[in-house]
């Protein structure tokens, strides 16, 4: 059967495609520009302005070599991997059981508890009380200061709770009749049924811990504990590239040029891991968000 569109539908489709194409270009433009600049001739990069569609001059990977040889970068990567892996696992270990309990209709005082949880999304104690709490817990200058205080995100909890509420109660009751424990029900029934939403929440937590730099800048003064994003901020904002652009390495004439090149390379190095992970969970993204947001 032919799908005949009206004139209004065609105009809307063209306008919609134009908006989406514009958003894609606006999103990809800075990343492509930085990627091309990072492998270009550093002297030509610093002397030219505008968009780099292709590498300028001879392809140069010296910037990546300098970045990867920097001990601060490698240490920051290892720290970020620790924060992402441990933080995401612990966050899911706490969020999944909490969301399951709150999703059950028979929970006593379910609505007041949810109201208190939602209240924390809009009203917080502020940065100073939060810092005092972390200090009194003895977490300052510790990796756990980045993991434990940020363990549960209220929005992620609500999305997962809404998704779990869509699991048929009869399915859970039949599992209990067969002798399944609550943990077994969660692991073998609830999580597989809601795997799309669970995958999206895992991605949200992983991206959150990977991009975290603000709280590490407050709780950590020891550079050996800094995540890669805080190292990147130090390089971009404070212009601290001295450890990678020493005269003995790049020469007197190339020091200023390589300072800019190193910034580009550091941005790419800090961005690529998330870009590599995202395609594996992208297929769950839209369905997981819609299911977790709309089910009642």
C-alpha cells in the first residue's frame, strides 16, 4: 500500500530533517575539528584559524606521544577507570534493590517515601554542608570521596523504579510460590524484563563518574588521585602543559605550537573511551528511557 503524504506532512518532514541535520553538524563540528587539529602540523595549527576539514600539513602523532607519556595522564586514566568501574557497580548494587522495593504497590508508606526522595532533587543542603559531611566521614583525600557520596542519583532511581513497576505482579508472585528469594527474583526476573532501562542507567552512571571533575577538585588535592577530567581541566584552563612541552623534547621554536597541540590531543584521549562504549548500549537508549519514564 502506497504511503502518500499530504503537503503539510512533507513540509514538516523536510523541516524536521533540516533541524536534525543541523543538530548533528553542530554536535560533530567541534569534535571533528579537534580530531583533525590533533594530528596536524603544530606550527600550521597555531598559525591558521577556522575549521579544519582535513589534517593540515604532514600528519603528526607527536602530540599523542607526549600526552600518553605524561604520567599525570596515565594516572588520571587509571583513577577514572577505578571511579567508573567501582562507582557504577556500587551504584547499581544500591539503586536496583531500592528501585525494586519502591516499585512494589504493597510497600508501607510508599508515597511519602517517594515524596521525600523527589524532594531531594529540588532542595539540597548546599556545598558547604556537603563538604563538612564528607570531611566528618573521613573521606577527604580518598578515592571513596568521589564514589560513596555520589552513589545514588535520584533521577536514575525514579526511572528504574518506574520501569520495575511495569513487571507483572503475577510473575513475581509465581516465582515466590516456587521458592525464589527476593534477590533471585530481582536477578532472574526483574532485571532481564527491564534490561533496556537497566542498560541505560548503567550508561548514565558510567558517564557521570567519567565526567566528574567538580567534586574531585574540592575533595582531592593529591594529584595522584585526580581523574582524567580534572587533569584535562588543569591543562585547558590553567594552561599547564609544561610537563609535556619541555624545550628538551619539542625544542625552543616548537614549545608554543606543541602547547596547543597537546590540548587538542588530551581532549581526544579523554573523550574516546565514552565514544567507544556508547554504541554497545545505544540500542537500549531510546527504549529504556521511554519505558522507564512512561510506565505507571
